[in-house]
C-alpha cells in the first residue's frame, strides 16, 4: 500500500496470551494495511510465534500496570500515515476493510485528526448488546497519545482538541470481550479494580473513574458498592455534560436500571430527571425508563418515554451517544407496540407491529401483539368466518399461508393471544 497518494495504515495492537483469538484479529487487511504491529506484554503461550507467522512486527514491552504506556509504545513503532488500534478480541464487521481507504481519503480532505467508528459489543449468543463510538483510526502524530492507566483516552498531549470525522455507518468492529469466558472476565475485573484505584488516588475528583469503579463492583455482583460509586460519580460531575459523553450516560443508566430492578419507580424517575438536565439529548435515559414503565405496567408512561427516546435518537444519536437504545431498537419498538396495545390504541399497535414484522417476520411478540389487536378490535366478530378471512387476507401480505410452517407460526401466536378461532382457522387450512 505504498502507492503514491494512498494513505498508509499501521495496525497497532497490545497483547498478552491471546493465542486463541489473535489469528482472527490479524488475518485480514492484506493489500489494505501497510503494516501490522503487535506489542507483547508478557505472553506465556504461543501468541508471539503466531503473530510473527501472520506477518506482524513484534516488539516487547514490560508490563507496568498502565495500558496507555503500552499503547503509546506501540504507536511509537508505527511508520504509517494513519494508525488503527484494535484489541485481540476485536475484528472488522463485513465490508469495513474495503471501505478504509475511502474513509481516510474523505477524512484527509476534511483535515481530520481522527475518525469515529462503531464498536459493537457481542454477547455469548453473538447478539449485539451495545453500540459505542470510538476513535480507533487516527493520524500518526507524535502528540496524539493515550492517557490513563485503564479505560484509556486518546487526544493531543498538549491539550488541543482533535478534529474528528464521523464514519460510524461504514467503520465498524465487533468486540466479543469476555463472551463465553466468565472466569477470564473476573480475573480482568480484579486487575481493572487495582488499576482504577491507582488512577483515582492520583485524580480523586475524576467522576469517570468513579463510574468505572461502579462497573467493576457490579461485575462482581456487589450492587451496594456499585451504586455507592455511581452516586459518587454523579456528585462529582460538572453541572452540564457533553452530549457525547458515554461514560456519564452509562453511570446514570446504571443507576436507573438498579432502581428499576428494585421496583423503586420514584427514585428511578428522580435519577432520570437529574440525568436529562445534564444531558438532554441522551436517549438511553428514556430507553431505561421506558423499559421500566413496561415492566410495571405503566403503559402511557412507556409510550411517552420510548417515543421521546426515539425522537432524541433521530436528532442526537450520532457519535458517542445513545449506545443502548441504538443496540436495542427491536426491543424498543416491541415495547412500544405492547404499550399501544395495553393502552387501547390498537391502530398504533397494529402499525408498529407490522413495521417490526416487515423486517423480522418471525418475531413472536410482534405477531402476538398484532393478533391481539385484531382480536380485541373484532369483538364478537372475531369468531365469524368473514372476519377470520379478512384478517387472514391481511396476514397473507406478511406470510405465505400456503406454507404449513407459516400457518403453524401464526396459530401459535393466536393461541398466545387467546384467539382460539384463529388458531383453528390456521391449523385447519390445507387439510
């Protein structure tokens, strides 16, 4: 990739005992990446040999309980024009590698120092749980470096603001973190706790570090201590927060979620009001309160919170915000459809359920809501053949009623909705 005018990309990674995942992380980018740099911090497995076999330039860095120091050492090895930093448990989403050059060409034309991309967190089932915007692609400049021992932040060492381009729709990487490795996650959490405590000792008023401490205690199942740290974090926050502050958003969301789990609606709502005063454009707060409202059967509140959250997402949901609601849109619309149904707003329930089914035809909850709305709207007519035929004609636009599997799927949803006549109608066709 040394052709004239083409930006050269250096992939930089720090690793330790990542033999199992390293091949996936390094086996892409031929013809796209100019070099692959791996900094090992003390592996005892086959990580180093594997990295060398995959064409990486391997260097060694003695671990000193400081991720930023290790990452900055890796940056110092890079010779490319731009740097891409990834961890061994991260890998590009389909289509991302092919778009890297065009993304950088546009970034260079705008004079950007870095590019926002999406990190998609995966659970054990391979499902996306959260989306977050991160700067993983940036210019190779001596003053662009990381700070903090853990949960590193990238920026100019002289305090200047980075000029950033947003490529979230094109630049995306999966992160499977601790999926399927609970024991590894606990070991790392203990290590993280030590590093966070060291960091806080140097910066005792850092509300972000306090929020991270809350996360670690939460991972241990110690919710009392987690809530204590989250509350301390809120106490140390400035009066107003940036609209692009996912750390603070996660702290508030965690508190709302905790009081929701305790069934304390007034306290959850109080935290919500405090959060929206500081970050009025953050949709995750409305998502959390919407889910809580659904759980306790406050349907009109659910409609209000979820619709406000969707409006905020459309208006503000760009870089570094609205992480949870972006990853849970299917759940948001499903909850909204249920709220419409339970509030007696059957027309809106039907419209929302149909919108879901057009994207995901075999969503059982959406179909249950749709059939429940038709059943309730039909009243005494719900048992009549003419009404059943009419609804079946509508369903025929979403499903192939000539297919047994589709009819049985609808019959199952009808049974859940208590619509026995529709269940019999679907199961009886084709006999």
